[in-house]
């Protein structure tokens, strides 16, 4: 199934490694360093023009890692992923 992340961006949910709350997780220096490195390497896809609330890490079949920044919160994305399974 597919998960809509915002602004017409959809990913295959079997490639999702994790969905993270941006505000809570960016407190950690390690997360900030990870996001900074991903940005520098061009692996970040911005799915929002609004205030970002979450980031989603994916790994596709070619082992290409991507980080999606979304305006949707983690609970909304989680509910959407569970509703897709029904």
C-alpha cells in the first residue's frame, strides 16, 4: 500500500523504516547531525510549505535512503498507515 505524506508525495509503505516527530527528536544532537548530513547529501525531500512536524525515513529496493519532511504529525501518518492495511 501507499502512504500520502503531503503535497502530492506518496511512498510505498513497505519501504518506510520509521516515522519520527521532528520537534521531539530534533532535541538530540545525533538526530540534528543525521538530518544535516542527509540534507547535504541531497537525500531530503520536503513535502511541505508549512511548518514541518515529522520526518519519514525510507529505504527502497536499491538501498537508497530518503528522508521526507512532512507537515503531518506522526499520529496522523500512523493512522493512515493502519487504515491502508484494512
